C-alpha cells in the first residue's frame, strides 16, 4: 500500500482527482464509487473539471435497504446531488434499496459487477474499519450481500438523518471479494476518528475483524490520509 499524507480533505481530493484523471487517460472505463462525507470534496473536484464521463460506467458500493432513489437519504440521491446531475455518465449502477426480492437484487448486482470489471475504485473507511458496508466479521470471500448494519455504524450515520431511529438497519453492499478485483483502489481517510482503523488497515494483521486490512493483499492501493487520520502510523 502506498500512503500519501495530506494537510486536509481538499489536498487529498486533488490528489485523488489526479489519480482518476491518469486512470481515465490510461483507458479506465468503469469507476467504483463511494458515498459518505469522505469523497465529497473529490466529487467537487470532478464536477469542476472538464473530464467527460459520457462513455463511463459507475458502480456504487452500497445502498440502504428500504430507501427509494428519490429519498434524500438514499445513496442514489447523494450521488445525483454530488456528481451525476453535473457529470452525466453512460450508466450509473447502485443497488436497488426498494427491491422486493433482496436476494434476486444481490445476484443482479453481482452480474452487473461481473460484466463491468471495476478499473478504479474509490473507498472511504468506517471508524470500525468497514469498507462499503462490509462490517467487521464479514468474510473476505463474500460478493454482493445484504448487511445488518453494526450499531456503531448506525450511530455514526445518524448525523445524516433527523434522528437515529430513522437510520435504516440494513444495506445492500458490494462484497470484499468484488472490491478486491478492482484494478486500482484509492482509499481516503480524514479525521481523528479514523486513526485506529487506518493504523489497523496498514500496519495490523490481516483479519476479518478489520475489513479494510484485506487491502494489504491488493497490489495497487493508494491511501490518502490527513494528518489526524494518519497520526498513529
Ligand atoms: C459509510 C459508507 C462507507 C463510508 C463510511 C465512512 O457507512 N457505507 O462507504 O466509507 O461509512 O463514512 P464517512 O466518509 O462519512 O466517514
């Protein structure tokens, strides 16, 4: 893993943007995208750029179960607000949180990922080391799956909702095995709350108790961390 320490999210976003630009110049066609506060500035950089996405495909990591794409807490809505409305892609894939048959949706999402191998994957990291919504204890072998969110994740994400009771308890997430197939992975981490997870991911043992530690087994991962998130390294 290559680690780049930056002063703040803006500096990190500019570096991630340059990496994306380079990947697109090198022929990358399919982007794996993440939500959360971490990639927001990165998406701003993309929106302000002259990069053209009309021939690009995006595949997002996850979506809350029970939320429709028009719900302002859904990840589809987030992506539209922060990126897709400004930068039209050829196609944008996210799991359907309103699917009546969740298992069928899981299979369908796996087939989407199989037919569009991810060239460039953006990741954030949860304070408990989750990537996507792959919570501690998730098998490294798993592909798309329905997840019961960890209590700590529900609490962490409550800040985006009116109150904690409104945070969905389940999500559909791309699995760790699928994330690991991406050709290049750029993981951003900002703030002191991520410091323990970042240390474990980079210097700890590779363990399903800290999902992001699996990235030590990937040969093309760049971690962009601010000083607070990198302070235990
Ligand atoms: C969320 C998302 C992850 C994200 C992480 C960190 O629950 N499912 O994809 O990386 O938690 O969120 P944030 O960037 O807001 O700290």
